[in-house]
C-alpha cells in the first residue's frame, strides 16, 4: 500500500486508541492488511512528527500535533509546560529535565522556536541538552524557555 494511505491509517489508529510502541503500531497496521516492518513505522513516525506523551490507559502513547500555520501551536506549548520539570544552565550548556519519555517532545518544541542563540539540542529519555552559542546567551535562553512553563 502507498505511504500516504499508511500514514493516514497511522493517524487514525493513534486517534482512536493508545499505542505505546512501534511494534504495537506495526501489529495494528498488519491486522488491517498493511504489510509493514518496524523500520517502515519508524520512518513514518519521524515523517508524521509523532510525539510520545503520557497515556491514560498505557504509560505512554503516540500523539500527533496538527499544524495550524504557526510553528509553535498552543498544544505544543501545553505539552512543553506539562512535561518540563526544571531548566538550568552552566556556562553555555542548558539542561532541561522532563518527565520520563518526554525529552524528545521538549526538544521538538525548542527546535520549533528557532532560537538563533541555540546551536543545537540533544534529547535523551528525560533530559534535553541545549548548547548555546555563548555563555552570555545561556541565561537569556533559560529565561525565554521558562516563560513557557509558568
């Protein structure tokens, strides 16, 4: 089946049920006669910009944030505010601690802000590392990001 049809079905599946893993999503698609592998699902998740958020039935679930023309949607702001536990810095390194499994979501939010002072960021499970372009800009970035968690 074609990529567009498969990706539309992925959005439909995660819209009606909590899917925690790529393997689970692969299984659901295979039940619907989409012959897919985990590698295909991984690419689709990246292309669809799916996020893992806390679930109500399962620990985590995939979620989709619809684009509304604004790079930073209200839903993204809310996700960032809900998942961030702390923001600290030392020299030009900024560390954002999140709830477990939410550092990638926080990273997507930070990337969407397109802060010129941020050279790059790297997400683990519950920690997002940002590198500022200078020691002087790190506290400014922390201040900007802190506005989103108040």
